[in-house]
DNA sequence: TTTATTATGATAGTAAAGCTATCAAAATAA
DNA sequence: TTATTTTGATAGCTTTACTATCATAATAAA
C-alpha cells in the first residue's frame, strides 16, 4: 500500500502552485537542498536555477521572491508537523500522553519521510531550525499575518495549547507555553549544535535530553499550584 | 553626579573602534534608528551614510559589513543587560529574588538610559527583539563563535544559570532554562505585538503578563520534584 | 490532426546592494 | 611645522533581485 501525503498551502504563498508541475516540484526539492547547504542569505534564485537546469525567470514564475519560497517551505513543515501530532495523538485518552507525544515529535531529529516524494523532511527540519524565524522576523510580519501566511504554525500552537488546557484547565498561559515548547524544541537543538554553552546538552546529538528538559519544564508548571487567570499566585 | 557608562566590546567586531570617534558614535546612533525604522534586510550602509551625512566608504572603515554592525549592537545590548542584572541583584540575599529581578529586567519594555549618550536603549531593545536572532542564524555561527562574538549573551546566560543553580542545585538544566527565559522574554514580546495568537497576552503592551508567565514557568520547574542529573524523575 | 493554450527556455536589461580602491582635504599629534 | 591619521568625494566592479520579451516545446481543446 502506498500512501501519498500531499499538503495544500495558502495560495498567496506562490504565483503558480509548485505542486502542480515537474518544474515546481524540482524547485521545492532543490531549494531545500540548496538552502540547507549554503544558508538562506547566500541562496539566490539564480543559483537554484543553475542547480535545477532552468533559468532565474523560470523560478520567478512560481515564487515572488525567495522569502515567499521560504515561507512556503516553513508552512509546509508546520503543516506536516501538525499532521503528525494529530495522527499520533488521535486515540490517546489522556492529555499527558498527548503533550509528551507532541514534545517528542517536535524535538526528535526528523528522518526523511518517504511518503512525500520531493520533500526531504530531514533537511527541511534543519532549515526550519536555522532559518525558520526569518519567516516572521521582517518588517512585513503584520501584512503577511493578515494574509494568513503563519496559519500552519498557529494551528500547531493552538492544537498543543488545547492539550495543555485539557491537562490543566486553570493554567493561564496555554498558548505562550505552547509557542515556547515549539520554539525551544528547535532552538535548543540549534544551540546544542552550534552554541552548546547556552544549553546543558553536550554533543548528545540525539534530542533525548531536550525532550527531558521540555517535559520537566512543561509538567513542572502545569503540576504546580494552578494559577487563577488574572491573579498572581 | 554624572556617571558615564561605556561598554568595551570584542575587537573583532569592528575594523575601527566606533566608540573612539565622532563619526563612529554617529554610526552607532543612527544605525540603531535606521535599523529599527526600516528593518535589517532593507538597511544598507549607503542609506546609513546618507542619514549621517558621510559616505558609504566611510562606514566600511568601521565595520566589515552590516552583519558585523548588527553583532556589535546586539553584543552591546547583552553586555548592558548583564550589567543591569549584575547591579540590581548585587546585594540580594536569596536566589529567588535574583531570578525574579532578571526576569523583570529582561521582559520589561526598556526606557532610554541617558547615561549612554549615543545609544538609545529603547530602540535597541526593539532591534534585539526583531533582529537579534539573525546575529547567529547564519552559516558562519561557528566561526563567529570561535571569535567569541557571542560572549556577552553567553555571559548573561551563565549568570542567570548561576542563580538557577543557587536556587535549586539539583536541577539538571540551568543553562537551557536560562536561555529559554532570555529568548522568551524577547520572543513573547514580539509575538504579543505581531502574532498575538501565539500568546495569551492581548494587547497588554506592558510586559507584566510575560513576567508572570516566565516566573510561573521557571519556579514551576524549579519547585517541582528535583530531578537528579542524568536520571528521569 | 490542427489549432489554441499554457509552460518553459533563452536572452536582455535595469536598479540597487555590497563591496574595494584612490586621492585630496582636514583635523590631530609629534 | 611636519608627519600621521581621519574623513570626504568619486569611481568602479560584481552580484543580487527583479522585469520584459520572444521563440519553442508540451499539452489540451476543437
């Protein structure tokens, strides 16, 4: 049995849907490889075109500019993660397991998922770690936000916030805790690799310690005296 | 009495020390204004030169490129924050107050500190919030790290990690918790302003709620059953 | 099967960004 | 007052970030 997972994203992300043509898929596939390799600042449509064997103008037919392409990739990643979280937590009875599952999925080094042909999830994971924040750290965040370009991330955040609320309905900051978890699952990984003195993880390389750190933190707050909304404990 | 706070930074950050000349100080002063205004991507040395009334080449005599200038500003900011944390916690007897003080200093919207003439701390705070991560999210993090260009951030992180260790010596992740606090003090602020659905803070605008969120989280973990290093609770 | 339509390739061109180099004038130090 | 350092002014070069045009190839409709 072959399952084919296809993720449909906000139309404003692109000029022409890259999922609907060979060239489009090649753009996605090779942009991931190239951005991971040389970094987003050095990445240009010209270099990508050379890599693929097409022309710069060809790529501009699909994406307005490289920032939009990054947004596309990042949105794809978060949609994919939300899908995984949804699937894995589906039949779980208790909120605790759901939270732990979410943490594991987010903080574990990703392996390439073969069900999505042209997207290499492992590389994409690294890109989101190293470049993901750049998708919103711009002067046009608010405009992009109005266009719903951050929806997948927000959806994931809201889903996990839902688990948090289920676990402890009186906790006052489910969304902030959720965004903290998601961010830190990625940032701590980045620190571990490049700036280890910001962490307590040697070159552990696996995400296990990060999972422990996050679980302890999350359940630490949620199990402590519940804070009543609007009041200091 | 007039106190003049001057912060000396790593020499590798610049070609010519900007603190030692009028032009240099103008570069610092106006780069802060301009980056905050138009964002780091749109910011160029040419525009800065026009703003100051000098030439592009003039600025290149001080900084190798705009990324190094950003690093300078960011390092200045973290050095300043560490100094503030150090001063404010100096005579505090207990670790709890020290942690709370650090959280407050990091998460409270900064006012312009008049003791540092050409640096506008309020604007700089916004820059670090919006552009700070770009100082390390590059393909040359490791090289920059070898050159000790992230030292001020690390020092701050280590200082707060020290408070954490003092508060609960058996807690296993003082550095990661510390970097999480520092990052979130800034990121949650950014979310609150631009992507509020990632948080639980309306347009509260003051950092008060963020402080409550962080305090609850930090003491939530630290007061929960202490984890023995290397062992799952 | 011919004819539209659409997708690609090839080429050109422009403005701005990101530098480096040179030389003279101005300010400062010896 | 001479020597040294710091600035200003100008030029130029490569790369990035795009837009435009036109021919050809692939695909769909008649």
